[in-house]
C-alpha cells in the first residue's frame, strides 16, 4: 500500500469509507436517491453482505491495504457483520473469511 499513487490512495480511502458507512448504517446506501430502492430488509441484508465481502477481500494481507485503510473503527463495523441479524449474511461472510484462511 505504500507504493500506490496519491490518487489511488484517495480512491481507496473513499472506497473503504463508503463500504464501512453502509455497514454502519445497516445496509442503507449513502445516497438519498439510492435509499428508495433499499427499503426491503432483504435488499439491505444483501448490500451489507456485499460490502463486508469486499472489505474482507480488500484486507487480504498480500495486498497490504488493511494497514493503511482499515482503521479500528472500520474493523468494528466489519466485525459487526459476523453478528448480523440475518443468518444468510453471517453465513456467507463467514464462508468468505474461511476461503481466505
């Protein structure tokens, strides 16, 4: 992560921020325009699962991005998905983690 350009660093910071914001907000997109499309519980669960999966993949130690972009606060939001109210979200995120081990 130390050899990436400033524009890439900014993009990755924003990308990590958006993914964790969605997790923090329980699957509600940051854009008010997009929120209307995510009024069903299943839609929000699918978005949480997708965000958590992407964050896990970005935190692959071979990439080294977690050192620069996964703050303690972001880690807590990611970890909260392992306690998600929806069983399918928990199961699929755990499966993703298992494949990384």
